[in-house]
């Protein structure tokens, strides 16, 4: 039987710590929805025994790293299904892995735990802490994932490789399968170098003479996908040689996992549901911080803390004296363990959260916190530097619950938001990809965008306070218009029309 196989480096299965951010959540959403729809769906990913990372700030604003633990309920659902040994050229051991199966409806995930050699096992203890030997991490993951996929894929099956970390897998899949590469990386960053000599030395594989793993994946894949219309435009500019190969399917969310409003068929009905979810969020804030929101508008910024997402906008916003008594900021997000800039930004947010009564910062952001912060807020802030966001799904998760967004002109927001109707835009719409690290124009654009950001927020706030029925109409429009576009069933139909209908 033909199957769908997705190869990924992370997945946010319920109760697991096997994910770092949006890609892992997206993979889980696809997995659970496919299982309910009866699709022959197989997800293959590493199992990281120590998860990703969590932080706390109990002893002050300094981030303290703690272990991100898998829940007992998740571990109890894993079934040990065997051991896999992968050997390369001259019969050299690439890796040995224990295989675990996790099922949901018709879908199953095969999670592999690398146990030897010791070096490879150490690279897979935690998610994305492979700086000691990135090449060995990429080679090992691709070799194991492709071997499992080869055993499960019959002729005509589809194998989707998520991100360039697994590019090498495309060169080790059997003939007769449709090989597709899906890039989730928006800008010029995040395209790892192709470990050509290392891979060819260890594996029985011949690789092209290109610089990055992304180019190698595009070279070998039958089809290449970006994850929003804007992302496709940017990716074609970055990789013009493969422009004709690049299509897109805009990301989506599993409504069954993320929609928390119930039986909504009118603006007043939505508002009643919103007040229920807002009250839950207020209780969560009070429990975590002791702070009371009162009548202030709750504004949420919950993302991975990385420079291009511009978390410093909320840092500045919290200190806008004219807005402190009108807006309460809910901020949550994790920086990568090796991202010094991100850690510094998170610690500044933690310090503000201790000093000011208009902001609550939570550093151990996860799926559970997201379900409260994205659905109980009155407004979501979506602030990436234009051109640097691949898609984003937080504005979708908010929108399907009737929470409108104030968003920069980037990612999937350009396909979802109609300004002033179901949300609001701020700032520049750039056609050129600006290097935020090295281009002096970036600072000027950033400042201009922030000025417009505050101006638009003030207008939204005035509507919320003085013309509540207009705000509720925008919220209801977000719920009605974003829900069908953001539905994961739409994404699955576009990726797999032969199984679900186009």
C-alpha cells in the first residue's frame, strides 16, 4: 500500500519534550489530523531522551536552564518495536538505534533513540545541541530516517523531507517513491553547509557540488515546497537556480487541537466565549505572577525568542508610560541554549516582568501555555522583520479562536489578514530581502516599523475601550475568515490530493 512518510527532526506529540518550536508543533498537527482522517501517514523523527530545554527565573531575572521532561503519559504510549543498525561504506557502523512506535488513529510515528556509537548517542540526547559535530548529526539522522523510510515505503509512496537537516536522506531513498523537500527556513540564515566530504566518506552516497544542504535537497527532490506565498517568493530569490521547482503550501493548524471557542455563530456569541477564555488566562497570570489584569486589554506576544521575530518590540512597549494602565502584556518564549542574544533578551523581559505591573513573562513556553495565551488574549502581536518569517502559525491559532492580530507584513499573515476587517497590519512591506545583521537600512526600517506599530496599537486600543462593538466585529471576522484558510485539512488536501481530493 502506498503511504505518506514525513521525515522531521522534531515533533510536539502530546506530553512530549521532543520539539523546540513551530516546526515540531506543525508536524504534530499534521500527524494527529491525518490519523483522524484515515490517511496512511508515517512520521519518522529522533527521540531525544532529555528533550529540548526549559528555563525558570525563580532566583532572579537570570535564566536558569532546567530539563524539559517528557510526561509519563507520553512515555507510556510508546511501544518498543525493535533495534536498527545502520552501516555505511566498508561496513562502518553509522549508528544503532532503538525504535519506538506511537499511534494515533491511522497514523503512526516511528521515533528512533540513538544508542551507539557513544559520540552519535551524545549528539541525540538533547534536541538541537549538536554544535560539537553538526555534520555527524546530519549524517546520522539522515541515514537512520532514510533506512526506516525505505523499509516502509512501497512504490508510489510520498516521502516528505522537512528542512535541510535531513537533505542527505533524499539521496538514500529507494527508486519509485516521490521525493519532496519542504523548506521551513525563511531568510538567508538556517541553510547549513553540505557536509559533502564527510558524508561521502562515511556513507555510500554521491553528492552534488553545491554549498548548502538546502541546495542539495532542492537538487535531488522531485518537488520543492515553501510554506507560504511570501516564503516561496523569497526562496526563489535566494535559490534562483531552483526557482522553477519551488511551489508552496501555506501552513495550517489542527482545529481539533487549537480551537477552544464553542458553538459560535454571532459576534455576541463569540464575545461570550472570549470572556470565558480571557478569564482563564487572567487566572493563569495571577497564579504564575500574582498580578491582576483588571480592565486592561490583554495583548499577547508568544514566539520563539530570536532576533528576527523582534521580541524587543514588546520590551519597548512595556515601557511606554502612556500605555501601562491600558495594556497588559503576556509574553512567553524560549531562546535557543546557544543563542546569547536571545538569552539576553529573555532576561531583560524577565527583569521587566519583575519590575513592572503591566507585563508577565513566562520563559518555559510550551504547547499548553500557548493554548491559553493565544486564545485568551484580546490581541496577538506578530512582529517578524519583513521577509524573515516563513509562515507563522500563532496568528492562525489566535484567529481561529476569534483573537485578531496586529501583524507585520510577512509570512502567512499576507494571505490571512485583511487590514481593518479581520486584523491589522503595521510597518513596511518589503520586496527586497534585507540582511538584519549586516545591512544598515535594517535599523531605520526597524525604527519606522516600531513607530507605526505603536500608532496602530493605540487606534486598536481606542476601539477596544470606546467602540467595543467594532472590535468584536473584527474579532468575529477573524474567526469566520481565518478558520477555513488555517484548517489543517486544507493543507493535507493540497499536499496529498490523490488521497483526499484536491
